[in-house]
C-alpha cells in the first residue's frame, strides 16, 4: 500500500521537458477532460473571480497561468473577464516547448492569449510582473523547498494575488483515479502520472507551511470536490 503520510518524490512522465508526440497530445486532451468532468476548472475560475472582485478598480489586468498545458483554462479565463468587462492580458507559461506548441495550435486568435516557453525558476520569469498568477495541477511537481523559493520570489512579482488549484493527497483520490484511468484512459502517460500525482500532492498543513515559509500571511485554503485544494493568496 502506498505511503500517504508524506509527499512522494517519484518523477512523472510529464516532468520530462522534452516529452512529445501522440502520448503528450492525448495526455493534454485527457487532462482537460478530467478538469472539466471533476470540477477542476471551477476551482481555478472561482479563485480568479474572487481575486478580481476584490479589486474592482484595478483597470487593465495581467493574468499568468503557469504550467498552462493546453491553454484550456486561459480560454475559460478569457470568457470570464469578458463577462466582467475587464480588459485583460493573458499569458500561459510552460517549460516544455511541445506543450506550448500544442496550446498555440489549439487556441483561436480571437482568444488573444499569449504563450511562452519559459521555466518559472529562470531569471527571465523572475523579472516579469503580473496582477494574478494561477497554477492548476502544477505545483505538486515541485518539492516543498522549491515551492518556498518560488513563492518567495513570486511575492514581489504579483500585485493582487495567486490562485493554487492542486490535489488533496488521500487514499480515496489515489485509488479512484488509478482505476478510472486504467479503464477509461488511452494515454500511457496519464495512466502512470495520474495516481503518482496524488501521491506527490498535498495535505493542508503542508500547504500552510510552504506559504508561511515563503512569507505569506494572507491566504485561504478551501477543500473542493473532487479532492482539490483551492488556495487564494493575497499579496
């Protein structure tokens, strides 16, 4: 039986920044389906909406999605800001050039979304400034120490806040996704990575420790279905 008492350190296939081909594209499509069917999109969109509603006079908004994958969330954020009549610049970042290529190819020009191949730990990224940064099923790919370093730096780059949407490490979530992907997934990458991502994910106290060590004092962590944490951080 897996050890759920602490975060696992095994690497996912998606951690290979050169991964490409049919399995990558199939995995990106299936991740979009998982986020849609299991309510993951709501967690991120609701978080972004809360941060924007708290700053009604912000004017033009710059929103960055780190680990943006296919760009599906950014398309939904575009619809959100248009409903709210907010002028927004949207940029998706991913360190895998093949992921960025897929996102560009599957995003209509009318969405007005930029994509960049950029590592979030690079000096180039650290010199950027944003209003809101969001990351969905992304931060569990990093160690606690890496996250403390990243969020500590990000604190000086963000004007409004951060939205974290990631997994609650729990035995039910592990076995559920393991069996669901075994029977319904056509992607070997998803079948391997999905249960491992649960083992690499977070308990609430771990998120609290990471954010406090990074120097944040204003944040809220809420459990959402299905086994997701919605973390809102105000800077």
